[in-house]
C-alpha cells in the first residue's frame, strides 16, 4: 500500500449547529474524485481540525 497526503478540503456544514451530515459527504465526494480518482472510496487516516479562538500575534503558532 502507498499512503499519501491529500487536502486540505473544506467541509460543508449544515443547520444552526453547523453539523457534518450526509449532505457533507455528498458534497465532498466529487471534490475528492477531482483530486484523485478513487480517493472518495480509499482507506486511510482522516484528520479533522477546527479553529477555535484567536491566536495572539506573538504566539509561536502564527505564520
């Protein structure tokens, strides 16, 4: 098996709580297939990150 990094991809979220739903999966599939054929059905490790709050300008985590 050959593993590679793909993304980042923006997830569409729905409703007042901005949840990830079946609509998210339906919208993401064509984006994944455009990146690489078969990617939407591939096995792998999926990492999701959510930005929460603001990082100060003197933080080591700013660009």
